[in-house]
């Protein structure tokens, strides 16, 4: 547990704090249990079909039973609530342990949780079932694009075993003042969390409730403000479906043999397969964290015709193991395309089309030399691409490691160059944790009703010429993000940084033109 502090000195102040937080957590848990187990009058069914099982709170009924003060006030504050259930292929105790460990919590939700830290352990819980565990946590969440504001919560996490094989994991905010917290990230979590109900087949039925107040909507671009709010993309359904996706990925990771359909590639051993999967997962986490644009800079002259919200640029010092040491420049932008999202996703992950947009391909055809399936959905897989030539492990040149998958909030195509000597080590089953990797990629999400005043809509629609796969109402928000290393940490120079920013802006501009042109031409 990164950053955890187990308090073992029973001082009077500590006892008072623990008692207060414990009472707060128990009340929150009691509210959560009631919300999970009761639909009417608290919940309104917003399912598209009777089988969806999506709910949002009836606030009038809720606040009559659970009166409370709003902890964030102002016209820019929004309240989000949702409930959703799903079967997850982990056993209950494994899920509980993962939820109570900040590193595993991050790894379990790579497209939602960008940072998590346990700041204090008040109770570790009973050995064997973690009943009574009481933690203080800080977590940062972010999805989709730099145009979406990150959310940060300070929460109590409380674990209670309420029956044989039934756990309640409760999250609730515990400090509304947070004097050192920037105003823009203010957020408050009302009793939220999940009930984990163990089933006989080593899986669990998980019912999730998410109920928050946030002040980030004013600082989120209006396109994503509507998108995130209308579809509650931070809501319970997103958490459950990401949990299910990662469960499928874990099941595939622990397979005891290499599937026959994968054995024709360069990955021939189960150890090599697992090492490559771990490397790809780390690549995904680095990319998703990059989208928060920590250390964002303002450059009014950096803009792309047809982009939504302009170009976002950030500088950060990379010091973590597994990333190249130095100053990393990241740049991202978002486009709207009058094409279905599934079509855009299929095109971008297709190696035979890659030469049309990937500058690294130098307009040469590429082929897939390794393939790992990551679940039942055919688009969820890890791939290794190279220019169409024989793979020679003893020669050192770059190939492409890529992970593509679809989550509830969108589809991702994330990739990074990797030298063949490092790749060969991973394929042999060696630990891939120290292999340096700096990913770029795309986030694809369906957005069917653009504002006609968007430059993106006017420019792209007028150039499409009709025909092809374009459908009335079909549309995609496509976010492109690139990262490059500018210099070593010992040689930070403003001139080098500006050169790197100019370089990445050119890279991003060129890629936008290539991707948009290739997609529109291919659709006709």
C-alpha cells in the first residue's frame, strides 16, 4: 500500500479522530446498504430496456430520508448519482483485497483512476476477511480527454463483512474544507461504493452506487460537459464494466497455456505472454495519466483548424522506473468526425491501414508479428507490429507495442515504439518492469449530435463528399495524444523545451491531417 501509515500510538487525539471517522463511516455504510437493497422510492429506472438495470436518484425522496447539507455551493456545482449491478469473475476476498490496496485499486481501473494513495490506516480489519478495515485515501480520477477536468477526492474507505460471503465497501468524503486543495478540483462524495455478494461459481455479484457533487463542469469543455453529464460517464455502470473488462484480462493473463491462435506469432511461452501483458498494461496506465495534462502550459499560438478546444501541451519530469528519464512533452487535441465510432476504432487498430497515418511507418506496410487476446471482445487485444520485414531478435531496431480495447466510456488505441532487444527480453519471460516506454494513442467515443457551429463539423463534413460509411447522426469524438522526450533531467533548457513543443505540435498537426484524411477517404 503506497504511502500508507498505520497509526499505532493510542494518543487521545488519535482516539478521538478514529472514533469520529469510524462513526461517520458506519452511518455512510448504513445509508449505502439501504440504497443498494431498495429501489423505490429512492431510485428512478433510466434503463433503455428492462435488462439494463441503470438507476439515478430521485433527489426529493432521497433527501427526505437522508437530509444533509450540500458541501459544495455555487452555480457551477453539479450532482451525479447512479446505481448498476454486474457479475464479476473474481472471488469476493480477492476483490476486497484489491479494493483495500491503493496500487491494486489503480491497476484495476486504469481508464478511471489515475492516482491513488492510502494516507492513513486506522484499522487493518480482521485477518482472513478484512472485516472492519478503515482507511483514509486520496484518489484522482480522469477520463477521455484533457478537455475533461480531473476529479480529486479525500475519502474514508470502510470494509464491513455483513454476512457470509457478503462485503460492503463504503466510500465517503470526510473533509469539506481541504485548505490546500485547489478550488478547481473541489469535489464531495456522498455515501458510495458497492456490495460484493460472493456466488458459488467463484464469481461475485457487485452492485455499485456512485453519488458525488463536483465543481468541475464549469472547467470542462462544453462538449464533454454534456457528454460526461448526460451519460454519467463517471457513474456506477462505468466502474462495473471496467471491473468486468479487467477481470476478463486477468483471467486471460493467468491462462496456463498459450492459445493455439496466438502461438503462430513471436510469443511462444506463457512467461513471455505474461511479461508482454504486464508491459502493455503499464503502457496504458502511463497514457491515461498523460491525458490529465499535469503541468499544462498555455500556448495561444498552438491551435489546429477543426480541433475542439485547441491543443493542450504539458511538460513533466519523468523519473519513474520504466519511463525514459528526462523532460517529457505531451500534446493532445480532440476532433469531431462524422463517422461511427466503431468504424474509426477498427480503422486505427488495423495494422494494414497504419501506414496511412503513422509517421513511424514511413508509409510502409506493417504486419502483426504477435497477438494476445484480452477477453471475449475481439477488439480487446495486445499486438506487436513491425514494418513488413523478417523479425531478427539479434538486431536492434524499433517495433510497435499496441493495446486496443473498448470500455464503457470509449475505445482506446495506445501504442509505443520499443526496441527489439527489450522486446526480446520480455518475450523470453524476463521482468518487463524496467523496460522504458513512452506511449501515444487515441481515445474514440461516440458522439452523435454535434453543434453545427463547430469548425470541426463544418470542415470535415464539407470534405466528406457523402457516401461511404457516413450515417446521419453518427459521429465520433477522437482525442489524439503524443509524448516525446526532450532532454535529460540534468539539462533542462528553455530553448530545448520550446524546440520540443514545436516538434510535438508539428507531429500532432501532421497526424491529425493524416488520420482525418485517411478515414474520410476510406469511408467513401
